[in-house]
C-alpha cells in the first residue's frame, strides 16, 4: 500500500516538474517570439513608416509595435501552458487553460481588427484634411467615427458579441441621418447664397435676354 502511495507521489512530482519545465520553456520561447516580432517589424521598415506617417500611435495612443509583440508573446506562452496543464493529467485544469487560450486568441484577433481599423481611420482622416474635403472637420470626424465603429463591430463579432446586428442597424441609421442632414444643409446654404449669384448673372445678361424676347 505504502509503495503504491510513494509511486503515486513520485509520479505526481515528476509530472509537476515536467509541467513546470514546459511552462518555463514556453515563457522563454514566448520572449524569443516577442524579440523576433520586434526585429521583423523593424527590419522591414514598418516601424519607421508608421512613425513617419503618425500611424504608430493611432490606436488610442499606444504604439502598434507594443500591441503586436505583447499579443504574440502571451499567445505563445498560453499555448505552452495548455500543454503543461495536460501533462498534469487534470482534466478540469486542462480544460480551463484550453478555454483561456481559445478566448485569448479571439480577443487578440479582435484587438488586431480594431487596431487595423484605427490605423485606416487615422489614414483616411489625414488624407481628407489634406484634400480639404467639404464640411471640414465635421466630415473628417464623421468618416473617422464610422470607420472606427465598423472596426469595433467587427472586433465584437469576433469575440461572439450578440448585439452586432443592433449595432449595425444603429450605425446605418446614424450615417443615413448624417447624409440627409448634410444634404439639407448644403441645399439651404446653396439656396440662400445662390439667390445673390443668380441675380448678378441675370443683371449681367439682362440686355441680351431682352433682345431675345423682342
């Protein structure tokens, strides 16, 4: 009996040590993955380009490089933690870490989707300002908000948020209302300002028009 207990304890200790080793190795590999991500990000000139264009901090003021390397590091580490938990042969613990890894993967994808949307929104806003779009900052901020909203909805859909349909309908209504309001404002402005312009044109060509109808 005691021999069986001793063997079970020895087996448990060996499994625990092995699981710990796997977790430590996983963290080392995760650090290497973080380092490699930074090297690739900078080697291809992505960081320089993002900083020159102002995109690097387009995601709520956080450097995109930081977001990317942290997401990859912890994704790799959690993958090893799942394996370490499996070594312990504890089904409840293994399932917990597997669910955690799966949830983290979806959250990481959602963050990347939103980050990409933030960069696109920043780029579009910059180009609209350079082009001097009609409506000025109001149009720029509206377009930027719509792009961010679409990115947010996509991110929420990735993690399984149930209210995505409602959010889509809401943004459609907001965009439609903006277009109608903008059209009415432009029409009223043109109508009020166009009266004086039309009067000047008619006065200028008054003699020509009178000759045509004589």
